[in-house]
C-alpha cells in the first residue's frame, strides 16, 4: 500500500443530490416533493402535528409537580467531608464553606447554597458555614467539638437591603430637620 493509493471504499461517499436541475436528472421540476401542499413549500415546521388529531405529547398523562419557588441546594454528607479530610484534600483547621467544597469537587451546582446532612461519622473538629443543615448533622459536628454556622444568601441580601433603606431614611430625616 502506498500513500497515493489510499482511497475510500466503493460507495462510502455519495455526492449530494442536486435537485431541480432538469427532467433528465430524475429530481427535476418538483424536486421530489410531489405536487402542491404545505410540505412542498419551504419553511415547513409541523413536527408533532398529527393532522388535527390530538398530538401524542398532549394525550399522555402528566405526573408530578415542579415547584418554581423550590430551593436548589447542593447536598453534602458528613461522612464524605470526613473522607476528604482523611485523604488530605480538605483542611479541617480552616473554615469549610461552599467555595472550599466546590474546590475539592465535593459539591456541584446548588445555586442556593450547600445543605449539610448527617449520613456518616465525623471525627475531626470542623468549622462549617453552609446555607442549611439537618439537626442531626449539627449535633454530630458539635459532638466532635466543631461548629456549624447557617448562612443563607437571602437573609444576607435582605439584611443589606434593610440596612441601605434605614440609612436612606435617616438621611431624609436629617435633611428635613435641617430645612426647618
């Protein structure tokens, strides 16, 4: 075999059929689309249309409920945190938060924060700050000599907004009293 003899197997590559190029080509005039009707025109988009019959995706029963206001937490078990500490991927002496858990690959997603669950055992003294934790998880961490701090984005944001509002109101009052 030589480089100049390399070629595809017979029939492996077909050249594109050029439609509308005369009667002798076999795909002339109507270009294989038949006569008239919606499908013979360009820009047809009738996927899922069943000729007026109720489409399949509408006939099938729907199940469940998708809460638009539900929170999206990344869930982490205490046992996994301890496993990562034993493997020297996490430092027990430093504060453990969502950024630290994401950095070692223990959590993904969780746009509303991390929720700590009590599956597994923890032996290290930990300082964990998360958006939520089960009572059993908090008890287990405190039993090992650590602490769990619950920090929620919503409450932190609300506190910042409230402080800004109070400050603005105080400025308005001060401006009113100086006018009199």
